[in-house]
C-alpha cells in the first residue's frame, strides 16, 4: 500500500484518473498546463502558510544574549 492509502484508506486519484472519471477530458498540453497551474497554486499556498507559521513562532521567541565565557549547549542534528 502507498503512504496515501495507509493514511486515508483509499487510492489516490491522479490527473490520469480524473480523466477516466469524466470530470474533465484533458489531453496532452491541456493536462500539462492545468497541472502546472495547480503546482504553482500549491507552492504559493504553502509559502503563505509557512510565512504565517513563522510569524506566529517569532511572536513567542525571546531574544537571547550571551557573554564570552558563557557555557551553552550545542545541539547537532544529522
């Protein structure tokens, strides 16, 4: 099973499936154009959401000041 199927319990409907269902009969360049427009829209919405989340996180953040000789914990992530 795909991750989508595991999460939602149903198969993912790709643009190829949309044409099979009959919602729209897109072929070749039309399908590419519509898919490209949807990708641009998704990227714009993701960026707006990330900006909003950053703004919310920054409101709670407090500036930290360190002096020479202060001991600090360095977190290293892989």
